[in-house]
C-alpha cells in the first residue's frame, strides 16, 4: 500500500450496502491509517459528509496530510493446502 496525499485526492465513499433483508445501508465513514501535519501515524476515521478525518471518539478534527487504507485482515492458511 502507498500513502495518498490529501492534496491529490480524498477517500471516495463506497457504494451502499444491501443487507440480507434487502435494506440499503449508507456508508458514512471508514477507517484509514493517516499521517498528520506533525508526522504522527495512527488510525483515524474519515467522515464522507464533512470530508474530514477524526481520531477515535474525540471531537477533534485531525489535520491529515496523507492516508492509506487499512490492510486486509490476516487469514491463516488452511491445513493441507499449499501455494
């Protein structure tokens, strides 16, 4: 994964999700790894409506200079299978 400068582009909201009952769910935020103006690296939430990054449950907006998607979760190899 590579860092994406917020000057180049902001995260795009993914399509709505349809659950097993056919209800549409709107994605309002996603988590990203970010770097702020002070050079710190941490996980933050991007809000698609306000177009801003937020840290955890704080009410403080973060001045982000670059971001990248979170990695996919680890999946152990199935026993008996080789690549």
